[in-house]
């Protein structure tokens, strides 16, 4: 098997119960690195276009990267991949925690599911042996209950990726969760898992996989950690700040400087939300009882809360909210009560809901209520107002249960607006059916930044963790390698990543070579959409608030309007893609060795 990999892919047909193992050619690993790179290549090859995202022919993959479970700093991540029920195109979602490394230790680089089980099941992988087991007793259990039951059944060292009631009920904003809150949150892939009646994947094992030069990798790890400990980010000590606060350290600051979208993309931080209150910083960690870390991560940037002591009770063991959740249930809703954010986060983590989409759905409902589109009868008596903690918590609970108005909102704001009608689409902020990450692209309007283009023409729209054009190549390398991006913002990340991959695989890979892999990964993800008939520029209208139409009259983003067309065309031409069709050109596909894609897209 190639160094750095388990060398095996597991395929599970849930309709028949059949499992089979493939040992890919080394070229697949070299060309696509791992993670959603490998996942995109496999799904493009094994799936035909036009399948129902919630039907048995859709495939769902959980895929590790080449550096997952290795000495590489923060080599902890896995990706979920599949056809997104939110967008109808390519879907992927990224999660840390412990599941990714332990899937690899259990003997597989990835597991891919097709079909649908007749009754609820879970997959148990024990040191290379895979078995489907009855999950009828787990159906209806929340994330915490599911993890506890499977750990008691299979041992404390078992690691679990599972869905909660939201995924079971196929809420299109459902996610896949491990470690009670490390969530593969975007693209609605929890609903795909629910449609297959697959409750969980539990993995256990200590099977090794070869690493070409472990001593070199360990030395690089120590050097990289030392760099991170000396680094600063926006004038603050990176290591100390991230360890103490996680991503919540800057929540208050960027709520005021224009980076955080406010009031459903319709507000201005310093005017509408001048006091972020207890949502971030010391307020966010006030009830924290211990640190938490992903697998062998030296930073330990996560936190676990004690029991809720105020009016919004939650059990001990809840995850401390991080930036995206703080923004989605904070400034986006004009809420400055950190206790409300913690409670909403706990609801979502237990149910298995994407907090970004859930917060956006609440904001959409508030605007509809305030504009007379929704009545008290529609909301079951909840008076939906900006900043109302009781209303935010009550509606989030309804979304988690698919109850009342929550039944409508649980499929995201695009479908909610279609079902409600009466002009509700005016307040549904999304691209292609996917709610946007909590970063306003108008904060970086420059052509070179492509902050708006990344939301529109990345294969997974609305994704704040992606860049677009050649600026986005590093992100695809990081994600496909199984790295956490927070370790690769500062210092010399390109050199560190290339060195780690070289040490682990024994293939001396330059950054330039890895960038070619990233181009290949971008092309396959995009080809998946093109084969589905999706042209983002034609099919995914951009809500005017996203680009600044009309521009804000005050505040840090005063007068800013993004020229989305200019951004898209500039960066597509830079990549060698056709800006009219959004397809990689035939010449580019052939250059990348993707001859079958060239035949499919340019017959």
C-alpha cells in the first residue's frame, strides 16, 4: 500500500447488505491527495447524473486525507461527500474530532454507501472487519445518546459519526456529527444519511499504516508547532488566543468591522449591533469547565461547558459555540446574549443541525413575521422579533423537531420561501439553496480576493472556508490532506504542508505539484455540477443583499457593491475555465489528465 494511506476503500450497499473492498491504484492517491479530492473522483466515476439526492442511487462517502492520523500538525479531519439535497449538485462537508483518524486506524481511507436499508442500521468497523447491525433501538436518539450507547456497546475507544433526529427526518439542513459537536455541517448530507436509514458509523481498531519517514514527520511537527506558538494573527498571539477562546476570540471585533453579516445581511454592525454582549470572548468561556481537543491536536482550541445555569438550561458536556455559530445566532439575529447562543448550539448539536443554516432560517422567519408574511398563527404564538432570546430558542427547537413552522424551515430558506410564498423569497438569503457562511463578501470586495465569487461558483455554494480561482488552491490542498485550516493560516503554510506530505508519503512533492492536484480536484467537483446540468451563473441567482444592491449607506461597508461578474470571469479565466458555461475547458481537462471528463463535458 502507498505510504500515508490505509490503501483500502470500503463500499457498502445498504439495500443488499453487501460490502466490498477496493485497493485503489497508487495514481488515485497521487492525483487527488485524499479527502473530498478522492471522494469527488470516486463519486464521479461510480454515480450517474440525475439521481435523487435522497434516493438510494445517491452515494454518501466519509473520506480521510493523506495526513489524517499522522504526525502532521492537526491532521485530524475527514470529509463527508455526496450529491447535496440542498443544491442538487456536488456536496461536501468537513469535520474534525476523532472519527477521521480512527476510520483510518480501523483499516480504511474511506467508506462509501449506496442503496437504502429497509430498517435503521449502523455500520461497525472493527480492525478491518465491517458489519451492518440493527439500529432500531437508536432511531430517534439524539447525537449524545447515540454516541453514549455505541460506546457502551463497543468500548470507550470506539469513535462514532452519526445523525440525530434532524437527519432521520431528512431535514435538508441536517449534518453528520462526531464527538458531540464536531460536525460535517454543510450541504445537507445528514439528510442523505437519514434517507439511507443509516444511523451511525462506529469505528474501532489500531491497525497501522506505513509512514515513509516518521522521524522526519515528527521533527517537522515540532518545528511547525514552534512557529505557531510564535505567530500573531491580526496583532494577537495566535496560539494563546486560539487555545483560550477558539474561534470566538474575534467574534465581537468582526461583528463591528463589517466582516460578519448582520440582521440577515440587511444590517450594519456598528449601528444595529453595537454591543455584542456576552456572545464572544470571555462571555463565551464563562461557563467553560475544561478544554477539549481533536485527535492529538496540541492546540486544544475547543471547550466544554458546564450545565446551563440561567433561564436557558442545557446539560453539562455541551460544546462551547465557535465563531460561525456565535455569528449565526448572535449578530445575524441581533442577539447579544451568549446564553441564548449556547442553548441554540446545544439544540443543534443534539439534533444534528447545521448551525449556520439554522440561524439563517430563524432570521428569515423573523423578517417574514415583521413584514406580515407570517402571523402568530403560523408561528404557534411565538412573537418573532430581532434579538428575542425566547423566540430564537423556541423556534430553533421547532426546527430541530420539524414541528409547526419548523417543519417548513428545516429544509432551508429557499424551500421555506417557496412553500410560504407571498413575497417571502425577498428575505431568503442563500445561493443555490445553501445558506451562506458568516462572512460578508463585501468586506473583501477586491477583484483579487474573489470573496463573492467563492460563494457563487465554488462547487458547494455559500462556503466561507473555500477560496476561488488560484487563491483557492491552498484550501483544496488543506481539505484533501485532512488538515485543520487553523494551523495553516500563519507562518509558511505552503512549505509546511508540502514537507509533511513528502515525509509521510515518501513522494517528494513540491507546492507547485500539489497545486496541480488542487486544480484537478476543483475540476472534478465542478464537473459533477456541470454533468448535473448546473451552470452557477445561470441557475443560482445571487440575493442582492449579498453583493450590496443597494449599497449600505453607513458603516464600514458604506457604498460597497461587489462586481460579481468581474470576479467570476477573472478567476475562471485564470483557472482555464469557460466563464459562460462554468465548465473547465476541454484543454484544461486534458492538461490535468481528466480525459473522461473532457469527453463528458465537451462531446
